[in-house]
């Protein structure tokens, strides 16, 4: 794996972690969904 490929994989993981991964402690919402719930 090249450095560029590694960076792309890390970016994908960060996106998944913040946008798609649900958390029980956040009421089964992703971190982004949880944040939007209180900013709108």
C-alpha cells in the first residue's frame, strides 16, 4: 500500500466514523446526526 492509498483509506474511515457509525450512547444516531439534532 502506498502512502497515498493509506491516506485515502484513513479519510474513508474518518468519514464512516463521523457520518455512518451509530452509537448507543447517542440514541442510536451517528455523531453527525446527533450534532444536527441539536443545531437545527
